[in-house]
């Protein structure tokens, strides 16, 4: 895949927890783990990323709704 490897605190290929606010985004996916597939270019607003959840479903989500998974380097 082309594009940046990192965007702020996010790294392509690493796992993150989806944690959008209640009523925003994908309520049924809240607290689920996903992997970042494509990151936005630096300086891009709004900053959205393509992620794949553990069941294989892909979604475009705001980078601000992704939090690091505890225990992962």
C-alpha cells in the first residue's frame, strides 16, 4: 500500500481500539479492536483512516476515535 507509515500517534498496520463518542460514528463497533490500513496525508483535515475490524469489515473512521491498545509496544 502506498501512503504514509505514520500519522501523529497512529502507525499503519498496528491495532487500535475504536472509541467514538456515544451517538457519533459506529455505535455497534465501540470498544472493538481494529487495524489501520490507510492513513491520511500529513496536514489533511478532516483526518480519516481506513481500518479493518477483527471480523474483516472495513470502515473509514476519524483518526481521533482511535486509541492505542494497552500492552502493545
